[in-house]
């Protein structure tokens, strides 16, 4: 390697060499704060039903669910996502914030946000949701009820007493 004090053909050395400090190992990144860890875990919480499992009955709770196995009964997870994986087979009515279908569902779906039927997915049942998307190649047989989330909260039900008062 060429140094500035070297010339072609002759080599000169520095009479007072200063030793270079040994390389320091890179410091590990700081550990996240406990509150940050809790928030990160809370946003990624998802229960999984593997493809070797079969559940018959009612599923309810407060975290998202990935179904790759078989379920018969009902799934009630308001405010959370239900994902039916490619191997998933569900014969149940589903109530959730969001439903993503990659497998097969036989039953009605009620979602406060959206229902997404992917190309590999199949749904045989009615859908009530604010939004729905059906990819090319997906199978769907049933009815669709698009619900506007603002109307439910803003509109008051009309009763006979309301009509008499007005």
C-alpha cells in the first residue's frame, strides 16, 4: 500500500510511529423501551389455528385470528381481523372488523370495515360490510349488503313517538 511518505523505488519509514487503536466492536442497538415493546406486540397479536386443527364451537376474543385449519360454529371477533388461509375451511358465521379470505368459507359474514376475497378464496354466504373486494378468480355466491359506517351512528331510528312529536 502506498503511503504519502513513500516514494517510487525508495521506502521511508516514520521515525515516530503512532500505534493505531484496535478496532472497536460495534455497539448493539439500544433496547426498545418497554412501552414500545408492548405497543409493537399489541399491534402484531394474532392467534393461529394450524392446518392440523379442527375446532367445533364458538370462537370469541379480542385479538386477530389466522385460520389454516377447519372450524365449524361461529367466530365473533369484533374490532379484529379474521384471515382464512389457503388451507382454511370454515363453516361458520363470522363477525369481525375485517375478513380476508384465501381459503373456503360457508356462512354469513358481518364486517364493520371490509371483506376481501382473494383469487384463491371461496365464499358461499351473505356479506354485510362497509367495503368488499373480490379478486379475479375468486368464488362468491350470496348477497351483499353495503353498510355505511356513518349512517348507523348519525341516524336515529324513527319511531311512532318521534312522528307524533313532529
